[in-house]
C-alpha cells in the first residue's frame, strides 16, 4: 500500500449543517476540570485533579502504570461518577450526566483495550458513530421513507470521508475484527470522530504500533485537530509521540498531578524523572 | 475506491423480492384451495409459518440484541389469548382476524415493555432466569384463573375452546413476509445498527452516544410483538388454547430453532423454523424413532457447526443476481469477481 507517499486527503464539505459546525475558535477552554477525585472504597484512585484544555489544543496525560490516567478518562466520560470535583465542558457542568449525555455534549473517546464492534463491517462501525447525526425515526426506517434514503446516503458519504483521513476507505466492507491491530486503533478514532466531538480522548493510540506507524499517527492527530478544529487529549507511553505533538502535558502519579507544563518543562522536571526512574540514592 | 456493486437499482431490488414472494403465495394458495395439498398438510404448512415467525422474532432478541430470553412462549400465550378472545367475541367479520392478530401483537408488546425494562438491566444468565420466570407466571396464571372480575374469559385449565379456525395459509405467510420485512428493514437502519452495537460491545455503544436502554427495550418489544402475532395465528390454527402448551418447553423449542439456524441469521431462523416443525410431522410413520431423529439432528449440527446452520450468513436473492450479472459482464474467470463486495440486501423469504 502506498502508505508513505499518498496524497494529502482533502475533506470536502458535506451538504448538511449537522456535520462539523463551525467551531468557536476563541481562547476560552473547552474543558475545565477542578478538584476531580474518585474513591473506590478506601482507595483514592484520583485526587485533586485540575486541568484546562484549549479549544484546539493537543494535551497529553502521562504517568507510570497504575497512576490513574485511564481512570481520569473514565471520569470525564462518566463511565465512573466522580466522588468529588467538577467537570465543565464548554462552560456546561456535566454533573449527574451519563456516558451518553456526555457524548452528545461533545466528548468522544477511544479505548486502551480496543472496543470495536468486531463482527460488523468497518462501514457499520463508523455509521454507529454517526448514529446521532442521522435523524430519521423508526417508521421511516421500516417503511423506507425518503428521509431514510437521504439520511443514510449522507451518512455513508460522511463515513467514507472520515475513513479517508486514515486512507481506510477501501476497507469499508471488511469486517472490523479482521483488521490488523494498527488499523483497528485507527478505526476507533474514526468512529469517535463520527460522533462530532469537540474534545477527543485517545487512550494509548500508539500502543502496539511500530515507529513508522507512530510517526504517521502523529501527523494524523495533528491533521485531525487542524481539520476539525477540536481539542485532543491523549494518554500515551510513547514519549516521542507525546513530546512531539502535545502542547501541554500533565503528569500523573498515584492519582495526583505532580507536574504540568510544556514538553520542555516536563522533560527537565525532577519530580517527573523521579516518578519514572526513581530517586537517586544519596551519596554516602 | 471499490465501488459497491449494487448493480440492480434499489426500488427494483424490493420489487423482485415482493414479486417472487407473491408468486410463491399464489402458487401455494392455488394448490391448497384446489385440494392438491390435503387439509392436514396445509395445517402443517401453517404451523411451519407460525414457527418461522416465532424463530425470526426470537432471533431479534438473541441473535441481534445478544440477550437470552427464555420466556418467548409467554409472549406467544398473551397474544394467543388476546386474539382468541377477540375472535370469539366478534366472529364472522372479515377484518376481525387481522385486527385480532394486531391486538394480540400489541398486548404482547405491552408485556414486552413491562418485562423488558426490569429484565434488560440484567445480563446473561440472570436475564434468562427472569424471563423464564415470566413465561412460567403467564402459564400458571392462565392455568389457575378461570374468571376475571366475574367474566368467564380464559377458562383456566379447561382451556379456551371453539375459537373460530380462521388461520389460513395465505394469512400466515403474509404475516411471515411482514415479520421478515419489518425486522430486515429495522436491522438495516440506524436503529438496527444500534441494536447490533449493544450485542457487540455495550460500553463502546454508550461511548458512541447510543441510548442502550432504549434500543434494548426496542429490540425486546419488537420481538414480543411478533411472538404475540404468532400466538394469534396459533389460536386460529388449532382452535383450542390450553395454557400448558405455552410452557417452558415451548420457549426452549423456539430457542433451539434460532440456535440451530444460526444466531443473527434471519435466513437460518426461517430455514430451521421450517425444518424443525416439518421434521416431526414427516417422521410420523416412524413413530417410535421420530423424537430420536429430531434430537440427533440437533446433536449432529451442534457438533459439526456450532454456530448454527447458517452462522451469521444471510441469504440475499439480489446479492446472488448481482454476482451472476457481474460474472456474465466480466467474462470468464478474470477481474470482476475480485472487487465484488456484495451488499447483503434481500430478505430471506422462501
């Protein structure tokens, strides 16, 4: 495949106002998290987590294994309800909302352990992401009213367009479970983009990818940000990716933020080095 | 980009299916009314149709939604009694029977909502046991209550008798066609994809903004509705309703049809619904061995094809025609066939 020398993909505007509304590109943050925390019984998994992400920012969340990074994602998407703290998306408090409502408000995510609809086709996976962008009702589906055909046609075109970001439009009819690992990760991103998010959460997008795939993924993440004008927050262990594309980075250890700042700040932060490599033994 | 080879245009695809199905109905109907097929066999054919509706509707809840309800006979019973009472009350009129079937379906759907909302909060074994309990409750209630508020309605263990035998081949198979069509069109829409996504991965479905509670209930209720319709047809076919006919074994029998045909394959449900109903009848001459053969068929299929006869494959007449046309156009052996990714479109009707 012509992975390394393909032409840049152009996204053509679709004839529906539902898809990608012009996003407000001002300086107020899309996500504001303050004093977020959750206890599992006696165990405090995340405590006093504060973060703000700009509207078109790429933010990274790093930390050693078990630091609570995925828990933060699960809190943001309300897979877990937080014990403390507030999550404001686009100025709206998400307290009391569930996963579905938060998604409709604009948070989409991928999963660390890939959760695709494996027995369905690639196209169907993306169309499920586009579920709420289609607006026909059940009777229209049963009796095949014109609104069904129109909506399905727009959605299918949209799905192919989204797949073309990763050059996957040729795979539309393949079974999602039969894709190679890297393609499955990419498909998950496409499906998440289908829900028209304003904040995209990527949980270890580069896990299991080789260096050239990772480089390509970096370019694609930036391209997604530039095309869709959305904020992206990612958890990643691949430091070349994190340091390469993230504009702001938060470091989590034992459920607490131990450092925040630009990639340069983080790289030279002694606490971060300590968290990853351990403390230097005092000279005797 | 590979072009999807839907060679036959959309309206025509439906037309082909409808015309063929209508032709099938016409031929069979002529044979039956003309007396070529005896009254006994036409009764068997009707009960095959009823089994097909039951299997296809249960397939919606097991194969597509991915749940394991064991109370399908309960919904059938509700539909059967509702239809039977309406038929008895207003016998004679031509539209009574269709209305009775519709009412049977709607009451069953109502029960589907009532049971579905608490039951679908549970998963796997727990849901199976709850729905099993529901099926038993329906049966036991029908068995023990013979008058409701002074009206002698269901007549308890004695059974409801002298129901007008209005079920004909034509009505049964029109209902089969409607069931297959409606379930097919639902499954090929955003609603159907939402139902499939719940089967595949519920957490991911929620993260895509799909209201899983709503779509689970929807799948369950559609399944219950058609079970109710099948119950109404059953009442009109047999003429006598006995509560014990809707016991646990009936639910299991329907589930066996779905599993044997392949969970998630409508064509499989149609096929095994037909075969498993016809088989015991055809084997009546070997009276002693017929249940042995029936059981052996199940054992052999499960050993050699654990995913069921059809797996998740769905037969598509138009898909087949598409392939044929492409083969003819593309010449022999070369090209053509490689790029064909046939959309599985048609209903599996015959």
